[in-house]
């Protein structure tokens, strides 16, 4: 009798925890979908390389802030800072226009010639940014993707937090622009977590933290990277592109 009651209690707790996790994931996914359904919004993304800044956080292409604006079914504008260089770009569907010293270029034009002098073509900022834009996800889309890559989400106030699956942690750790067809660096000890903030049923902020060791041509580097994305100006954002940029998006 006692054994039966104990098993029933454990089953109830398991089902309750599973239902809570499902509810939390639904809350985050629905909050991201609500943001995606908004007519427009802006965001700012910042990257903190932590104590391991020497392992990929320095140099002329060290990650700086990214400012973004997007309109539903319209244009997305990005201002991306890498090192001391800030580059503007516009996205529409699967096309992109990048501002270079030689004027606005498409992704194909910016990456023309291959190479680039370094990991990801870092010798050419426009080429580096062009590769970054390939497969770029706006916050509403990325947040939905991240919510599906956590082991379990728990709620604490307005925030939801959880650990990433090992595969997701590895994917995010190695994410970055590379030459076409190039394999990503070898990694080990990958782990990560994600946190979402929701207010009035809409996503307002999320944070992704990944750690691990990456091997670049025999050189092992410890990575400790936190990316924070803050959403703002929902419904009041405007996106306007110069005519020369629009031509590259047509």
C-alpha cells in the first residue's frame, strides 16, 4: 500500500514538473511569437567575452554592439560594430545590402574573391559582415529557436531560465562567419544556458551564455561568451533604406 502511494506521488510530481516545463516553454514561445507579430521593433545586442576575452574577444574584429530595427514582412536594418569599425546593412527576405567604402554591395559582391586574410575573412570587414548576415535571425525568430533548444525552463518572476542541450551549446559556441564549405573548429567541454524576460506576454530581453574550449589550428582557446539582446520601441520603429541599398535588395 505504502509502495503504491509512493509511486503514485512520484508520478504526480514528474507529471507536474513536465507540465510546468511545457507551460514555461509555451509562455516563452508565445511571447516571441507576439513580438514577431508586432508591426515593428528595435533591439540592441551586446557581447561580453568574460575572463576569456583573450580567446577570441580581442583584435580588429572583436564583437561590439549590434543595433537593429525591423518591420514585419519588410526591411531589417543592422548597425554592427566589430573592433573599431561599424558597418550598416539591410536585409529583406534572403537578400542583403552592405555599406562598404566603395558603396552598397550585395552579399555576393562583398564576398567576391574569397579569402579575406584570417578566420572568417576578418581581413575584410565587409566580407566578414556579409558572412555574418547569411542565415541571420531577428530576435523574435532566434528566441523561438532557443526556446526549443533548452533541456528545461523554469520561471522566476518575469524571467524564464534553463540549460541548453549539449548539441545546442556546441552549435552556438562555434557559430560565426566562415569561408564557404569550411568546417567549424573542434570543441570540448561545451555547455550553455539561456534566460528570457517576458512582460505583458511579450518578449523584452534574452541572454545566451556559452562556454567551452575551441581549437584553432592547434591553438586551444577557452571561450566564455554572454550575448544579451534587449528589445525596445515595439510599434514605433521605422526602417528606411537609401535608394542604392534598395537596388541591392530587389
